[in-house]
C-alpha cells in the first residue's frame, strides 16, 4: 500500500516521503480501515517537526482523523468488518491516517450517519469531541454565559464556536483578518475581534461591561493566552486546549489566585466508551438540527499532503483541510 512516512524530523516538505509499506495488522482493540479520507491537523505538522508530545518513533505515518471502511478487526472489537466509520487513528503506534490502510481505535470509532459525506466524517471527531469535553464536561458552560473562543476560524475553534451557540451561550470570537472575521460571523459568533487590529482583552471587557468572559476556549496559546488571562471573569474557566501559536500559555499562579479563576486542561482522551457515545449522540443531534457543521475548506489529492500541511502551518486555512486517499 502507499503511505506517507516521516523518515526524519523537519518541515512537512522535508520530513514526508511517499513510500510503499505493508498493511498494518490490528491487535486487541484496534481496527484496520481502508481509508477514504483523512483530515489534516496541526498535530500532524508538529509530529513532522518532532515537537508533539505523542510523536511516535521514526519512521511513522502521521494522521489522526479518518473516515473509511473496516477491513479487519483485532480481538475484542465491537465494530464490524464492512462498516463505514469515522475514527481516531493509531497514529501513536506509527500507523496513522495518511495511508491507503490505517489502524484505528475501536473505542473511538463510530458509524457515519446518513447524509454525512466522507470529508465531513473524517474531520468531525477530534474537533467536536474536544469542544464537547471542554465546554460541556470540563467548563459546564451554561446558557446565558459569555464564551470567548480564541482562534475561532480553525478546526477546533470553529467547532467550539458552534457548540457554544448550540448550548445557548453568547459567543465572542477572535480571528486574524477580514476573511476569517466574516467566516466566524457566518458560523454564529455575535462579536468577532480581529486581533491584528484590536487588543483582545480590552474589547472583551468592553463587550461584557467590564466583567470578562465566564469561559475562554484557547487552542492557540502564546500571546492569545496572555490576553485571555486579562479577559477572564471572576470565577471564570480558562480552557487550555492547544498551542497553535507554537508555544503553550504560561500561567501565573499569583494571577490565578488574585483573580479567582480556574485553569482547565482539555483533551478528549481518558474517557470510557459510554461517555464518548454520550458525547457523539449529543454532537450528532446538533449536527442533524443544523446547529453544528464541519466547515471543509478543501479536499486535496493524496499526493498533495506536504503542501496541505505547509498551508495549514502557515495559518491561512479556515475550517479543515481533508486528504482524499481513495
């Protein structure tokens, strides 16, 4: 089979090689999928560079999210051979989604609902489940509260923006440039702050009468995190999701105490199957009602993965890029 492999660390164009590889054999709890589509994410860029916490040993195939058909199931799997599914891949074992066949976690695999195409299915699970874990489970976001979503034009940010609206929060968003501002408004943000032109914290305080946002969703880190700490409400919850900026936020314990807010880590792992099913059911209910959609910016041919990841790393993508594998 054809598979993109990271043979050495570097930028995607330097690290990735298209190679022939044997199809992986699924062990207990794993499936093998014939891949139809795979979604591109910043963790894939960071894995190419070797800076992601879950980067496997060289050589490996990256790609965390996929849609495809199950061709083999390891011992103990509940998913049946022949099912069309969306899943989180076995990228951490080196057998990720950017290949004609890939391993997937049976525990994080769901049937694709009728009416959802392959591109949307590949890009659904990680952003939407991350948003659900952050906003619903960890922050307990309530109707009427103010939610600030940083980097709201990206994959996980756009999911959080929409889910926040769906649960009844007032949603403020940040984005860079007029196109991304318009994109976030179209997704339902009440206020969009162009961080290239405005100071984030000052605008949030202005929009909330000086109170700040009760919940802040931060997949960006860096300077955006610093701004978030100045825009958080008393007893607010600042959700640390990622570091798209290239560095994690650096919290001040003294500031946490004097401003009396919570810093909450968010990752959709460590949860049992029952919780994941609960989350999937709730998310698909929003999807079916038109409150949640997967904004796919483009579908790319299989051979264009390095260019796609370079485009993603450059920060110009609104929504998701999806690789067409089949």
